[in-house]
């Protein structure tokens, strides 16, 4: 459990807050690249860490990320004209370049552009995502070159979805491995609805023993599940500060075979203190790329069947319609009666309320990863972990192996790529 004071500390991320200062030291996903598809395309609104911003791609294809409100009379620059290497306010014609410099004032006979500057943040485009850095310029970290950002487009997929709760309870739900084969399980083999099958090792395995190793970037952790009479099933993960999880996807939902080279994960980005954007990504590090079915994300609750694919990226199943829970399905087919793996996560996390009161919790050994996350966030200060390239080679692996072997023998050697991504060289 956390004290109410510590709970306030780790959940509040607006300008000037201690946790907000920490998160601003990292690259933050802001837009899918397809949201700003070409030079001089319409600007797009985004809210990050409580700040309302506008992104635009200028005539040279460069990305600007600026304060949404014109410093003249505070009109929204989302209405702006994206033209001739700048974004022009439609109210009085003040124009700004990607660095926030005022370059024209149509309503002023004697212009004073040199006195006007709009807040602007550096950006980088990598892995089909436009990332923002909102911290001190002199402390800008290494590029966000996760392995998934370095593979070809044929081998990666990225999506996002708005979640209506604080970023930390969404993150803690994601890194919690013990809930997955309970919340997400099917309860009969005779259903076509998304769910972890009852005959698979994730459900058949016993409750996990968690081991957490602190690293330069955060920590790696494993869930160790005794399976049958003589086997062990291990799922390994990485938590990369401050809000990224890397999880395995080699065996698949059906847990059949072991020849896939897929890895997936999430990034939980605060919109404000009561909402976050969950970024979902998957990739293959092998020869085979992702399939069209992979990209549809039908079973996980993040694809076009579940989520708006433009605008605010809202989930169709949400708290206003009780996540479309079906009690008959819950009784006979799936543990929750809610369709979509990540829809189930959002339902539980949003159902806690906007910001959960962690002083009322009762944690156990299955919560070791959550406890480690809170410690890292509370201890992050002047030189926070993961603001470098130490995570570039991290991979998440799952395996089934004989009981007499250990995960450090069988899984750990594969948890880091032998070759670093290009950006690390």
C-alpha cells in the first residue's frame, strides 16, 4: 500500500508536479505518424501530462508540437492554417514556426514578432510514431529506439486507445501478470469469444512465483508457473521507466507451438490526471512479418472492431454502456462476459474510479512487480533510470521447459538481442 501522500505524488503529472517533472525527462509518444500524413496537412490536438498542445507537419515535412493557444488572445491554434512553413492563427493571423517563433502578425502595422514566443517541444519520428520531449533541452535522452521501432513496417504494428482513469492504475494493471489467466480466461473450450483457453498452460499452470531483477532501465521480471507434473511455464517481461511494458507473445493465445517470434507491449501516457492514452505495439524480430489478422487486433480489444481509429481513439465499450458486459456470456463462456482482452483490462481499471486510493490496498507476493514500479517512481530524481539506451536490446520471452531447469538457464539468455538497434550504434 501507499500513503495518501505518496499516492498523490505518483499519480499527479501536471506542470510543476514532482512526477510530472520525472515523466518529462523521457520521450513520450504523441501521435501516430499517420495522424500527420503529409506536409501542410491539418493540425491535430493532443493533451500530454495535462498540457493542451497542437501538432503539425510543416511545408518541409518537419513536425511542430506547440501550445494549443495563441499567445495573442488565446484562440485555439487547432483552427489554424498550416501554410508556408508555419501554423497561422485564424483569429488575427499571427503565425508560428515549429520552434514556436512568431514569424508574422497580419493585424499589426508595426510587427513585434521578436517579442513573442510560443511554447514548443522537440519531436522525433521513429517506428511509425511521433514522440515528444517535454523536459529540459540540455537533458534530452537518447532516441526511443526500442527494438520494435527498428524493424521494417512489415514486422510492426502500433495502435492506441483512450482509457478513462489515471495512468498509474492502467500501468499497474498491465504489468500485473497474475491477473491475466484469471480475468482473461475462457471458461469453456466451446466458445469462439476472445479469451485465454482453458486447455492452455497459462490457465493450467499454478499461481505464479514472481522474481524481479532491477536493471539500469527499470527491471526485468518473470512469472514462474508449475505446469503438469514435470514442467515449468515462464513468462518474462521488462518494465522500462517510466511507463513501458514489454511482454512475450511467442506462444500465442492458444499456447500452441513455439515458433513465433512476436513480442508486444504497452506505453501508458498521461493525458491528464484522470485519463491516459494506452499505446499498444507488437512486432516480430524473426524473418516472418506480422499478418493482416495480427494488425486487426480482433481478440485484444484494441482494433477497429473495438476502438475509433481517428480523433480521440475512444473505446466503443466504455463505462457509459457498462463495457457491454453480457452476464449470460459471463456465466457460460468467459470469466468476465466482456468482449476483448484489453477491454476487460480497461473495465476493471476504469471501474476503480479516476484515481484509486492505494492506502486501502492489501498487497501480496504476486504484486512484487507493482511494488518495484512504485519504488522506482518514488525514487526517480535528478538522473532517472532508462533515460539512456540501456533498454534498446530488451526482449520478452516465454517458454515451457523441464522442471529441473531454471528460467535463468533457459529464458534469460534470450531476453536481450545480440545485435543492438541501429540507433544504438
